[in-house]
C-alpha cells in the first residue's frame, strides 16, 4: 500500500516533469494553444500600470502587453504583480511575460531572461513645493526628505547631498507626510513623480531637479525561451522605431522621456 | 580602534558575515543614532507613562463622578486600540490639524514632529495600562490603614502620596515591570512614522547591504540587552523598596 502510494507520486511527478519540459520547449505554441497570454503587470504604479475606476488594469505597460497579444492573435490576461514577487511569478510559469517597471540589473538577468533592447528607463528625482525654489540636489542639505523604506537611493541622497531621509513604508504615507509639511521633498522614481505633478491635487508642487541614477527597465520572459525572447526583441525595436512608446507617454500624460526620444531617433 | 573596525571587514571577506555598522563610518553613525533614539524614546515614555499611571489612579478614586468617567474613557480608548493604529492616527490625522510653524528650511511644518507624536502616543498607550496596574496596588492597601490616616487628619492627596502610593508601589512593581518591558519593545512601532530609532536604522542598513540575517540577529541581541538593563534596574528598585511585613 505504502509502496503503491510512493510509486503513484513518482509517476505523477515524472509525468508533470515531462509535460513541463514539453510546455517550456516553446511558450509561444503554448500561448496559441491556450488562446490567452498571461502578462505580469503592476497595478499600483500610475500611469505605468494601475487600476481604473472600474477595477480593470490599465496604463502604458498593459497597452504594450496588449500589442503582444494582438500580434499573436490571442486574448490577454493581466496578472497584477509587485516588485517582490514579479520574478518568481515568471519563474514559476504563472505568467508568460513580465512588463512590470523592473530595473534591468545583472543579478536579475541570472533569474529571468531580460529582453534587449530596454523598453524604457527612469531615474531618481524629487517632488517638492514650488515655493521652496529648490534648484540643485545640494539644496537638500540638512532638510528632511521623505522616502520609501528600502529604496536604494536613500543612502546616496543623504550621503552625497546631506539630506535627512525620513523613510516610510509605502508611497501613500510618504505623500501624506510631504503634504502635511513633515518633509521638504519626496525622493522617488521620476516616472511616478511626473504623473503626480500633473495631478490637480498637487498643483503647488514641482519636479525641480535634474534626474540622477538613470537606469533602464527591462521586460522579461522565462530563461530558455529563446524564440519568444527573439520575438519580443523585435517587438521592442518596432515600438521604439514607430514611436509607440512616445505616443503612449503622451496618451497617459507623461512628458516624453529623453530615453524614449533617443531610442526613437536611432 | 581603527584596527578593531577593520577586523570586521576581514570577517566579512573571510566568512561572509556582513556587519557594515562596524566597519563603515556612515552606517555606524546610523546605528548609534538609532540606538540613542531608542534609549531616549524608551526613557521618556517610561517616565511619562508611570506619571500618567500614578495620576490616573489617583483621579480614579476621585469623589467626583465626572473625573472617574473621564479616566475610564481614556483607559478604554487607549487600551482597546492597537498602538500602531494610534501612532498613525496621531501622526497622519491629528498631525495635520495642529498649528503649523515656520521651520528652518523655508516651509511650514506641524508643531509636533514624528518623535513628539511617538512620545505622546506610546506614553498614553502604556499609561492606560499603568493606571489599572496602580489601581490594583491601591486596592491592595488595607482599608483600615487609610481609615487610620483619615483619623489622624490627613487630606485625600496626602493619604495618596504619603501612604497609599508608597505601599501600593511595592505591590505593583512586578506587573509594572511587565508593562514597561512591553513599552520598550513597542517603541519599535515608531518605525512606521519614520522615527529614526534602532529598527528603522537597521532597516535602512539591510536594504543597502542585503544583510538581513545579520541585522535581525543584531536587533534581537540589542533589544535583549536593552530590555535586560531595564529589568535589572526594576528588580534592584524592587529589592531596595523591601520593607518587613509588607508584600514580601
């Protein structure tokens, strides 16, 4: 009885493994067979991926994902991911493709297959009251600056420019503290700040400094999916050439970023 | 001293045990700041919460119904809500209602900063428990002792401060000890409103260096030592208050 049970498990595992290998052999065939592509996108990062008032996920990245689905002639399923689980979702095959504001880093390339060229790029900037008249990063010296706990640029901002970092758990708390006057500025991704400055609620605020730490974003497929990888590479080149990224930025209220402009010209 | 610090760099290279607050000046500054903020926050909150406990227990025995009601409402409110919710409430909800003052960087900010709110919130939180703790001690003082004091012409305040409280103190120290230990541990919640205490600074360090395991171990030991010092102080106070025939 015991042996039988063990045998059964072993058999199931072997079977699962062989199907898995078959599936992983080519994810494109699998997507077409399923009729749906599952794409991991952000749902809390306006305007790159966020929930509309009716609950559906919209934004620049979901639209890019839709392009891929249209090209393959399949339906799309958005899977909301966050920074701490996005690579795992892709690794475990819960999503076929991940476009989730991920900064392209060498150690991440070991876990997932990040597609070249990079589709986007962003850096660090601050949101601050216009009335403070901040011009240079060094103007932050000695001032309390809100941040997000765990962001890599906190240390740099305080070490290089002498700002006193006041870091909160999430963006909502940091924005509230900035509004209440507990800090002089909020240091965060420039792509997110740009969207805030467009918000009428933040009318008196600006993004006054030159962006630093500009880093490219990478979309990713599973390791070993060479055919899908090559296809996505072609799609990204087409996005840049046709000005699709620039159009989407304009559509979602983002000033055209230097990165997107350069990629379009080349 | 410098060689001592460098030894930790060697330790990191040889074993992978990364303690950047030992060899990196900047991170050492962060940890020392955090440690100082935790000690300061704990000491101030312990002091205020004990005062609140003593005063609250006295007011609870007030002949006026209104005073007793107010103390009871305070206890229910602060004892029955989570301290983290209280911190958020004070900092984000009350914080925007209080007057703003001109600050030194050219803007206006609320009169009370995150550290101030942490002191207020945590003192009242632990104070609510302390009121009940002191009450239990006061109720343990024999009625006949108080009647004797009344007969000798002591006023209500005199009876409380010279007779009831000193006797009650000897009864409540073990449970007061418990509550104050909890208070010191609860100061870590101030991390949520960005008070740069030990947990907050440690979080900054492990985010930059990805040495979560080492920092967790360090935090555990640090709080064990800090609370250990408090417990030792409370125990020696307990011993020094010993009087024959009462309590022990």
